[in-house]
C-alpha cells in the first residue's frame, strides 16, 4: 500500500528536477555549471531567437568568424552564429 502512495510523489519530484547541465571542475576544484545541453535547441535557429542572458550567467553570443578572447571559462556558455545567415551553428561551454 505504501508503494502505491509513494510512486506518484516520486514522479512529481522527477518532473520538478532541474534541467541537465554540463558540470566542469575549474582549476580550484569548484564546480562550474554550463547549460549547453539546455540551449542545444538553438542550433539552426535564427540568432534573434537567442534568449536574454539570465542574471548571474556568463554567456558569449558572437559570430563564428568574429574575434574573441582566448581565455577559457568552463562556466561560460558560447553561442556561435553564422554572420552571413544569422543562424546559430554551435552552442558550447568554454
């Protein structure tokens, strides 16, 4: 009887689970979450559909041929689009 009551609670808890992120350890061993998997749906879509950067997040939205700094930030989300077509080509961490 208890399992019949617990099963719906487990299903409800699973539905509220956070979306997956790619967790990477920085040089100090601290976890840096990069939500590349969450925004992978943007590949092939127009740049205009890229949402605003959430508060506290580190994003870089730039064209694939534009110059960028070479610093590596495992928690930064990079959204790269084709300058000619305006379509997103890559969503990655770094």
